[in-house]
């Protein structure tokens, strides 16, 4: 199985240390649950840090449009 880091989207190699996150996918009528798992490199890992913590500016996502927020919809 190929694992991809949810933080940096880099590949997690076999035998590499990981943090496993569990998310409830659905609750079934009998009370049991189905789980989805995702993985990240540990905090401060050089593999992930080179991508996320390098201090480089992130991608340009444009300016924020206030009309997209919920603030205008509140009375």
C-alpha cells in the first residue's frame, strides 16, 4: 500500500515513522462504526518539514472575497 502524508502530500516510505489518524466514516444502525485512516509524517520530520516548514511562501490563492463569508448573512 502506498501511503501519502496528509500534511505535505509526500510519499511515506515503507518502515518510515508515521502518525496514524482515525476518522469515523459512518455509524451503522447496530451501533458499530466504520473507520477511515490517514497518515502524516511526525511533527518536525525532515521529510515533511522540507515541504511544509521551509518558510517559503505558499501558493497564491487570490484575495479573500468578504461576500463568501458567513458574516454578511448574520442579522
